[in-house]
C-alpha cells in the first residue's frame, strides 16, 4: 500500500488509540463504523468514508464495501461535491490499494468527474488521477500527465481484457485531452467491443469530424452504423471510403451487408461476386452469397453456394443449416418459377415488356414546350453529362411524376425523354407487375430496378402508379404495402448512389398515389401535363396529318385547332386516321385518288366524339391538387399571371 498517499485537506481524524485498545475492540468499532455508513446522512457518510479509508486493517471485502458506499455517495452528491472532492478522491485511492479494486476506483473517478462542474473538477482531479494511472503502469514509469500516459495505461488494461475499465480510464483521459485522436479511437473501439454501440458511434462521429481525411474512421463509423441497423448512414460512409479504396475487401464486405439488409439483393449479389473475384474462394463469402441468392429465390445458385461453403469448411454450421433450409424450400416449391428463371437467363422482356431505346423525339410531341425544356435540364443533361452536372450540383436526385388527363402525352414524354438521351426505357406497368407476380411483387420491383441499373444510363418509367393507391390506405393489402415499401427502398437507394437511373412516373389521378412515394427525393417533382390548348391542338393535328403522304395544301390548322376543343392529342390522332380513311375508301371503290382535305377533317371531327369533356371537370381538381402540393410542384405548371383560369404550360 502506498504510504505516501495523504489527503491534502484531510479532515481531522480520530487516532487509532481513540478506537480502543485491544485488536478485538478495534475490529468491533470498525465494524460499527462500516454498519453506520449505510444509515448515515450524506454529510456523515463522507466523514465516515474518509475515516475508514485511513484504516489499514480493512479486509478486501470491506474495502469494496466502502468503495460502494462512496459510489452511492457520489451519485447522490452532485452539488455538495466540490468542497469535499479532494478528500474523497484520496480516500478512493487509498481504498483501491489492490489491482482488482482499481477498476472500481476508475469508475468512481469517472462518476465524480461526470457529477461535477468542469471548473471544479479539473484542478482537483488531476493529481490523484495521475497517482492512479501511475499505479496501473509498471513501477518506475516516467509519469508525466499527458495523453500518451493515458494511452499506455489503457493499452495495458486492454491486454488484461478489461474493456469496461479501459472505457473509464480513457474517458478520464479525454476529459483532460478531448482532442486526442488515439485516445478517442481506443474508446470507440472498446465501446464497440462491449456492445455500447451508441457510445462508439458518437466517438466515431467526433473522429470523422475531427479528422475528415482519415478514411478508416469512416469505415469504423459504418461498422457502428451497421450494428445499429442504420444502413443508409453506413452506406454514406462506405461510398466515401470505397471511392478511395474501391477494391478494399473490408469496405466491400460491409457494403454487401448493408445492401442485403436494405433489401437491395441484386446489388448485394454483385458486390459479393466482386469480393469472390478479389479474395478467391472463401466459405464465409459463399455463405453470404447463398443467403442473397436465397432471398432472390435463385434456389439453385443458393444451394450450390452453400455446398461450396461446406466443401471449403466442413464444420461450417451456418452453411449446413442454410443448405438444409434451401433444399427444403426447393422441395416444397416443386416447380421452378418460370419468371424467375427468365430473369436469370436475361430475358427480362418476358416480364418487363418493353426494354429498349425508344425512337420517339420531342419533335413528335405537339405543344408542351416548357415541359420539354425542363426535361432537358432535369433529365437529359444530367444523364448525358453526369460529371459536368455533378460539378454544378445538377444531378438527378428524385424523379418526376407526370399527372394529367389520359391521352395527353405523359407516356410519350417519358419515351421522348429516353429517345432524346439515347438511353433505354424500362417501361413498367405496376398493375401488371402486381397481376403477374401475385405474392412476390416486391421481388419483382427489385428485379425491375436491377434491370434498369444493368442498362444504366436508363430511364425507369412507372405507368399508372396510382395502381398502388395510398388514399385507399385502409384497403391496402399486405402485398401492396410490401410492394410500396420495396419501391421506397429502391427509390431511396437510387438517389443516394446516383446510379444514372432516372425515374419517371405517370398517373391520371395523382391524389391516389401513395403519399410516401410523392416525398421529395422520390417522385417528389410533380409535373402537370395539361390538355392541349387551341394552338397545341393545331400543332398536333398538323403533326399527324403531315405524316400522311398525300394531303391538300392550305389547310387552316388554326381554325381546326379552335374547333377541336375537348379533344386529347390521342383523339386528334384518331381524327386524322378517320379523315384519311375517307379518300382512301373512295380511291379503292372508284380508283380515283385525291388528297386528304379539309372536308375530310371536318367530317371526321363530326364522327369522332371528343374524349376530354368529362376530364375538363377534373381540371379543377388537378389545380387544387397542385395548390396543395404547391412547394413540390416542379415544372410545367404555370398559371397565366393574375388569373385563376385554365392552366397552360405550352
Ligand atoms: P398518357 O400517357 O398521358 O395517357 P400517351 O402519352 O400514352 O398519354 O398518349 C397516347 C397517344 O396520344 C400517344 O401514343 C400519341 O400518339 C398521342 N399523343 C399524346 N400526346 C401527344 C402530344 N402532345 N403530341 C402528339 N401526340 C400525342
């Protein structure tokens, strides 16, 4: 025991003689004192603690008992502490005279430190703390009060595999040297080791902020985030890390894990493939890949992977269990699902329908000039010039939701956007996906996104997104909810890693689109695609008519444009088809050919009823909808100044 320890302001202590003469009597008195500690008031208790700390006769158990009383005192003390703290700290030091009590002492020092105002603690704590740290190091260690001293002592404690007390010790060190990186790193790791992930997280956060250039801290923070189930955050760090170390197995492993937990199984699969290429065969990787394949229902592959893992590591229990459960599922499924195998073969068209670069151009669309220009800026340029756009912060981020009456060009705009960019359009009708993939729709959604990524740069277009309506929330079935949540996961995934996949969607009834889908960053930018005004109608009529090789000169398009009120572009196209049929029939019947003329158009208009009469009533509702979602309305919705009148973006 260190005889030189003497409390500075030690209160007057009763001498051993006052405790009584014989050893037996002294022991009895000591035991009385120990007993009275429990019943004492706060003030009495501190006096008793200091008193007892001066006794050499205490047994180990008794020392521990007094230390615990000290802890109770500290926890209750708060404001009274500063006055008494010096005496108390010395008492703790004296009581903790043995290796196994020093852990308790560290904890108590930390409790004292945390219970007190900083200004009070610093001067009081330093000297006894130095004493305590010295005791943790081999005798004769040059003991200057420095971060290095704490580092050395912590390392020694760590060797004894004692994370808890290491955390106390480092916290004490950090109290004096809050910006010491190595100390904080040690604490973060010790916290992680003993499962205090939240504390580890806040240390890593501090470290990343303090040393933004140290990428390892990001990797470590990602690990903490993964343990907390915060995969989105982890992915953020991993992206930065992998940007500089693209082939780092550790980073890739974590990325694969995040993707798996986010339900992004295809991406997870490709990361695992990459890792297997980098690292060669590894049982662990095969087990992970088996798991991903199982999720994707690629049961053949999953089973093969589990078997490979077992070949490499016969005792691998995880692989064994996995193989068993996969085999069981294969048996109970019986037949393989045609659509899945189609996807594996690369015949995505089988379930996606369209999957190509469209021929449509903006020139094929009449009117909607402002929308076309906005699409150039929000879609075409970022897709075509990703680097330049990134530099100016003009990256994709969030998709467009076209809304408006049917037949007015929403789908056409999506086609033309892809056509103008020269990228693949992945055209998905969610209602069909739901039909075809009953019970498995969320997997289908993953595949759709995977197909779009595979062809990036690409445009993913969801027609009739209202098919999974949010306003009918109470009617939503389990699989609809699953589908929506998968859709959200995928959409959020796209924007965060900017994979050059742009998302567009269309609906006639925007108010029925699930609200979660319309959040910024998802399908947050609303674009009203209105019925054409007279000018646009004239333009559209001309567009379709001029596709016919044999037409009369001098047709008054403007007059027809005015006449075609309540006709959608689709109906106008029909008018032209019907008009062309008139001279064609005549030519076949009589053998005399004449060009398509104004009369034919007039007759055709008479025979083709307008299709938007009903929809005009809904325009009000569109307006209201746009007003409500005001801040989110992106492009193409502009009212003439000072009027509540019809919307005319052309
Ligand atoms: P929506 O998706 O809005 O229901 P579509 O874009 O599918 O409508 O349009 C249906 C058809 O109508 C298109 O194939 C095209 O022939 C024609 N059409 C629609 N809008 C226009 C337009 N603005 N200009 C030319 N043709 C159009």
